[in-house]
């Protein structure tokens, strides 16, 4: 496992960590709203790197150790997050990479494939959505939980909130001690917890991606019990993106628990080759 380091990319500071050999094909992992790179777990990154891939994870703006903005006033839009991802590749001297986007970051990586088609070799879209109208809504449990957020200045409350969120995401039992430890680690290293909890939900996403024109090879990965984007969101992506493939994770919610890695990692390595 490589040490975290701060790089300058696209005019901001981004915290980056790499796994594996830089000579291997690069896989850039981009996480979703309010999630730092830690939610691409160390062991998951190591497993992917063991398949002879150069794995890169990083903290988006307003998460972890990357540049933060005042809570409620993000000074950026989705296109800036796209350019951040390309800036990470630039800083690592990588002309191309396979991009994996999770949840909100599905929009980030699909926009990257639109704007930088020569740099994005493949897409993997994990627990995300096309955003088209008429798809099933988010669960009431999720909406109720997120509508009653914690005091961001009380770390214990924030950790309890995040653990509760992971229970809802899972749709089933979780390894609560391990999840709590990860939440505590994440909160400790976050520059501004209030900004982390709010700003990604306020950014301008611009026009929806033209998925029907996308020609980047795409793998859609979706849990069959996702409470945020129910499985029909995954099927909608499959229908919208020509030539895409779908991996359905059984008894899985809005997450990639360790028990799914024996299926997810080989599928990703086969796709991103």
C-alpha cells in the first residue's frame, strides 16, 4: 500500500494513494457524494492491484484531506470534478486509465468519457443511475435518515450517523465494528466535516450525459437491494449504453461489501484489461 500524498491538480489540492506497479494498466477509482477514498477499502484496492493493475484512489474535493470549501458554498461544479480526475492522471503521468465511478461519481466518469474519450479506456458504473425520469425513487428509510443529519461539530454524532447510513445502504447485516472503525478514521482525517456532508449535494451537474452516444466499453455493477438507486436504475443504464454489460450483486444494497469482491474483482479485471 502506498502512502497518501497531496498533489496539485486542476488548481486544487487532492489527496491521492496508489497501489501496485505503475507499469500495469491504470484503474482510477472515483467515489460518490460525501465519500472519501477510504470507502474504496484498502483490501479491495490491494486485491485489484494483485491482478496486475495500477490502482489509484483519491479524495474528491470536500472529502478527506483534499481542498475544502465553506459548507453550503461549493466553489465548483461536476465538470470541475471531471477535470480533477483527469488532473490526477496528469500528476501521475498517465495518458489513459480505466475509470470506475460509484454512486454520484457515475456522473463524473461518464462525463469524463464524453469529454476525454481518448483518455478513458473503459467505464465501470457501480450502484449509480442514468438519472432519467420515471425510475423508482429512493427508499423512505434513506430519505428520512439523510434528512436528519448530525451536528458536524460533534464527531461522535457524525460517526453514529454514518454507521446508521451504512446499515440502510446494506439492506441487511453489517460488520458494525469494522464499519464504525472506518467511519471514525474517515471523520478524523476530513478537513471540514460540515462541508463534506453538504457540498456535493449542492453542485451544478449540468446537462445529463448523452448515454446513447457513449462508445466507451461499459460494465454496470448493481446490487439487487439498492435503497438509493433500485435495480431498475442499473437496467436503465444497460439499456441506454450500447454494448454495455450488467453484473447484478445478489442480496446487496448501495455498497460493495467484502463478500461481493470474489465476483466484483474478477469482473472488473476482465473488463478493464
